[in-house]
C-alpha cells in the first residue's frame, strides 16, 4: 500500500494526478503531506507551484534516493521521512497542513525490484516486505497452518480457490523451500483454465496485504490524518481494490453524517459532521489515462474536507473492520 501503481507500459505514472491537482489547488500555496511518496510523482508536481511545501513519507527505504534529489532542488520546501503512514502523528510541522494524500498502489520500480518479490513474475526467495516489517512472505508461507492461510487468501484476496492453493502449499513446503516461482506454479495449477486476470493476482495481493499489515496501516493512517488536519484541511485517498475502498468509503461517509451508519456500532457522542464529502461516488481515471496507463483502471479517488475536530474514532473504526484486523493478528504466530 505504497505509492503509485505500476504501469503496464513500463513507465511510471502518478495515477489521477490531474484530478488531484484540481482538487487541492496548489497554485494558492500551502503545505501538503504526501503519505505514500514512492517515486515522488505527486510531490514533484505540487512543488512546481510557488509557495508550496511538501512533507513526504514512505516506509520503503529505497525511495530515499528520489527524495534526496527533490530535497536538493527544494531544500526549504521539501522534507522526507522513512516512516509508515500510520506513524504520521509523530511528524511535527509548524505549518498548517492544507491536504494529506494517500495513494495506496505500488510503483513500477517496486514491482520490478526482484528482491522485494511483489510481482508474480519475481523469482527467488519470497519477501513482499515494503519496509519496516517484522516478517516476510517466506515466513507466512512456511509457518502458518492451513486454516490461517485459507483465511488470508479468502478474505484479503477474495480468492475462490483459497483452500486448494493452501493445501498445495502445505504439501510442497514439506519437501522444499517454496520460492516465488513455486508459489506461482501452485496457484496456476489450482485455477480453472479460463481466467481473465493473471491467475496469481489475488493470492499475491492477499500475501502483500498481510505482510505489510495494510488494513491496520490504512485505518491508523486515516485516523492520524484526521487528527493532524485542522478544520479546512483535506484528505485524499486513491485506492486500488475493493477492501481498501470499502474502508475509505466507510470512514468518509460515517464522519460526514450526523447519524451512525451502522446500528451495530457504538453511538458517537458528537453527532455533528466531522467531514464534508461533496462527491459520494469515487472519481475514476479518464479513458485517456487508462489507455496510457492500463493499470490505473482499478483506481478510485475519494476526498473529504475536515469541518471540525473529533476526540476519538479509532476504536469505533477498528470495531467496524474487526474481522479483517483479526486476520492480520494471525501474524502474532510468526
């Protein structure tokens, strides 16, 4: 859940850049927090406008090289932190933040880095760690039992063949260390002959999400962003799959309503709207952008304007997505 999604045309594209620039209006200046710096697509474009400042965050230490280049060009207007975006509350800034941006995809450079093993085209030892991790995909595949692997594949990858894949993993790991190419072979042999997307997509997605704790990262990041912003500030999120979008949609809709969205959640004491959401439906990439960068086709952009502060929301937010967080907590076994 880090930086801009890859392009199938082998070129880096910051997704929905025009739309984001139109929403945040950097021509009027201000300080912006780029929570998923990646290759710096959003940060670079914002800094082209005078009187802007950017604070950038990324858990991937390999993005530091790009960050140093930008910092050299804009020494007084750009600052980079090698942190997870769940840790943005630790960042101190004297400036009022105008907007906090999350782009939850992966960059082409990250996907093409064989050592990270994010792609099903990678070879060698399983990894999938984006940085500041405590375990890797190798640990997951070789140490978790059948039930836990099925839960991860089924709910994070929404994969119908989760149990078949998990059983084959258990069988093979008794004979050898499973590598990227072995996992891909297992998945492909478990799928039906006719399959629109790459057969490995969902399983690899589920493992990446689990290894990098993307559900709790997103929840903590959104809560931290809502606290960092002063009224008048904005949060923008670009997501790429249904679980992410479900979380973002609930967060914005629940806090932009004066009523609880679910009768099963604890009632909010402060029922005044925290956010203003002008567009209930997400903004999607234009046809022209999809033609240039086909991988952008799954992107969804949602944004909200903060109206007032809220005392505590994390507990209630976590309660809503407890079933997903419980799956993440399987990692305590590793």
